[in-house]
């Protein structure tokens, strides 16, 4: 009679029984990472728009026909560089006319001045009345005012003649032309001839929730706040700069306050009106415990991690998650720097489960999915 018939299980059934128990479960293959101690920056994220520090619309300050365009679209221009020319014929004639009137009145002033000197000499000899001298003196002063007004008219005509040559008000990059040769331009044209933007430095405007105002203002009191700009995908860093200022009022429709940061932008990677992501650093958590985001599990009693033991088993350690970092997520709990946590393959693990390492532990924590004060999206429960 066999052992199975006598009521004792055979070797295959015994192995199956062990596989159904917690200790007999087949070992899971997992990836691990060490618990690191790092200085973690505390950041606020926002969506921003690149704004040039100066955006100047080039307009003609006089009315006339555009006779030439002297700039290359999309090129760089220097301050004072000639960009366009307006027909200057009428303005030259206005200068000549004003100068003619000035010379006429100067001649009249010279004659009146000479008569005044003669009248004063005759009055000193008591040959004429005092009233005649006073009348001539008033005429001289009247002509002096006329000459002064004539000189101002000459200056104004010369200024208008200079405005017939349109020059760049600032140095920067000029856009596409908005007027062509032969167009009649005026100082009131809304579009102007072209737009010049200053590329370095460059500002980025963004909005902060009103709940963050106090934290930002407190951080500003302790020094300059670094700001990082990344592209819309959040993967490529475009520039690093510094926080400039907050607006002086909260927008009641959105509950946010406008803010601005400044960047050198010497390499021209920031482009006017470009949408970017802002990371504003408002503090640092010194020597915080950091684990990969994938190592944190979530259950009915809160968040926890699986810590690898010396006997190749794991134990559950409850943790409290904090801010997300570039190298993982900040946690607090019964952990120590150098502990090894399960970062991959923890879906079927229990407290005390035996594991097999897929490879050597990672040198650092896994990158986090984002930055900021939120810990990121929770992983699936075990």
C-alpha cells in the first residue's frame, strides 16, 4: 500500500502545499535602489510665457510716402540704424521756408535796434520825448520774440526732416516688415513698419496661486530665488535665471498673482511669446531621505515601502511622503540612508516575501515624474 493511500501526501502534493503557503511562494524577481540622503530643492511649478524686455513698434513720426526699406527681415539691428526712408522733399522745403522767415525778422530786428540806439542818444540830449524811446524799445523786444519763434520753427522743420529717415529706437531683432515701398505712412499707423524685440535679457511672465504668495515673499527676503525654464514637454531645460518680482494685486477672477523672472538668454533659446514651464525654487530640504517614486506603495493604512533584508526577504516599512525631487521623492519613517528598497516588481510582494535580485542595486534613486510640492501620482496598491 502506497503512502498516499495510507493518508500521507506524496512528495509532489507536499511541494504543492508548500507553494500555497506564504513561505513557500516562489521568489519574485525585483529591482532595488538604495535610500539616499540628499539636499532637495523645494520648487513651485507654473506655466509661463516668454516676454521680451523691450518690444518696440517702429513707426514713422511724419506722414509721407515710403521710399525705401533698408533692413533685412528677421535680422539684428543696432540702435540708430537706418531702417526706412520717407519722401523728404516736403520737409526740406519747410526748412527753407522757416529759415527765410527767420532771416527777414532778424533784419527787421537789426534796423529797430539801430533806431533805438539813435533815439536813446537824442533823448540824452533832450531832443526827443521819452515816449518815443519807450515805443522803440518795445518794438525791439517784440521783434526779438518774433526771431526766437522763427528759430523754433526752423528747429521743428529740421526735426521733421530728420524724422523722414526712420531709425531703430533700440538694438535687437527686427521682425517681418509691415509696410512696403510706395505705401503712405503716418505716425498713427497701428501696425507700423516693423517690430524690434530685445532678446537679451528676456523675461518670462507666469501666474502663482495666491496661497503661494507668502512663501515666495518670505523666500525673497532671504536672497535671490533661482528659476529654471523647461520646454512644454518638461524634458529639455532651456534657461536658468532669477525671480524678479510679483505684481501688486491679485487677479480676483483667477485667484492668482502675476510674477516675472529674468534670464540672460545669451544663446537665444527663449523666443518671444513662447509657452514654457517654470520651476521656481523657494527653499531647500537639507539631507532629506529620498527613494524612487516607484518604490512607494499605497495601502489602506497609508504609504509604505518594501525594505530588503539580509536574508533576501522584504519587510514593510510605513513612510510619509513629502515633496518630489529630481532623483525621487522625499520620505520620512523608520528608514536610514543606505537601506535598500524594492523599486521594481513589488506588485505581488507581502511582508516577509522572499525575493531574487534582478541585478545590482541602482546607484541612485529613480527620477521623479515631476517637481514641486506635490509627491506625484500614487502607485497601484499592492
